C-alpha cells in the first residue's frame, strides 16, 4: 500500500522482521534503503510468526511482496500468489521473482546498477542470522 504525501510524494509501506542476532550490515542496509527510497519502514520484532501477526493486526496489511524463488527452501510449492501457511496469520504472499534463477537476480541487480547488502560480496548467498548463516569462501569477491 502507498500513502500520498506532499505534492506527488508516494511512500511505500515496508516491514522488516528484526532479530536479536541479525547482521549489523543487514540492519544498516535496511536503514539505508528506507532513507534512500523514502519507505515507511516498520521494524517488527517478535519472530516470524508472531511478528507477522502483530504487524498485520496493527497495519491491516493483507499482502506482502516476497523475494522467494522456486529453488529456495520451501519455494517448490509456491505460486505467484500464494496464501500464507495454515499456522500463520492470514495474508497473501506475492512472489514476483518466483521463476527466477540465482543468476537472474544478479543479472537484474547488475543491469540496473541496484545496490545490495555488502555481505553478498563476502560470499554469503542467503542472509539469516549471525548464528546460522555462513559465507561460501569460494564466492567472496577479491
């Protein structure tokens, strides 16, 4: 959803699920994106399931745009529009890049010179928490 602000300014709502053991670089990149793209950012604690429930209750959000690809864990059964799982609050997952491959994501980022979190240059292929995510040393940029 978007809100109209002053003279043609549109602010998109964004929600970032925080965790106690997140990477400082991810937190900094999220903050930079919120500023750069004038996002109406909510930092939501409580974990994935409870955090979503609290955010939906407070905001009335009905859908979330996701970055899930078919090859991601649990991505194999998703569709471009997929309702939330039975044990989660009710919302619609919108999956615009579901059919993209890993290389498609990087081609898009490079083609349009889009910024991304610096941890990817250190060999990370996915960003979870500091306790369960490790870089692949073979992917580290020199």
